[in-house]
C-alpha cells in the first residue's frame, strides 16, 4: 500500500464532505454538520485540508487554519483529523499529523493546537504518543451566528 498525502483540491471536496459526515457520526454529533460541498467551494480560500489517498481514494483528512493566540502567537489549529476505520493503525493518522506539523513550520507557526473528545481514548493515546500535552482545564465554548 502506497499512501500519498497532499493538500486537497476543489475536485476532492465532495469526497471530503462525505468523510466529514462519517467523522461526525463517529463522534456522535452528525447533526452538527452544516457545511456543504458548495459552501466549501465558496470558502475555498479558507478551507485548508490535507488528504491521505490510497489508490486515488481519500482514506483520511486533516482540516486546519492559521490562528493567532495572544499568549503564544501564530499557530495552526488542527480542526479535524480523521482516518477511515478500515485504515486505522497503519500510520496514516501519523502521516497526516506529520504533514500538519510541516505545514505549521513552513508558515512559521509556534505551535499546533487541537481538541480531542474526552471519551476517545485511542485518539488521546495517539496524541500522547506523539508527545502532545492533553489539557483538561479549558472548556470549549461555541456561539452560532446565523
């Protein structure tokens, strides 16, 4: 198996959208997916995504954006990282994460930041194995603006 990791193209958006919905179902929040492939296309200048491919089929993705934190400066916020269940445990998540780190370095960022569901023990172990610190102090807040 030869896995390719690259930045997503607009022609990948439909397939990525399907995986976003699959990921939302996995984390038990399918109702939260409001984005459409059309919206992704409209927002293409803001939608940053790395994809992992096996024989031209997307088997994982990592979405991210540049953020600025008042305490530490420029960073990449890794919004989602997902690998299709049948491809887990093969190093694909690590490849996506490594590419995210390289993207952060190329953009002169000071850190990579993300969140993980408290119940997702496999993901927590994966991140800790990479050397990440899991913060249990902060609570996420969200205010929809529609």
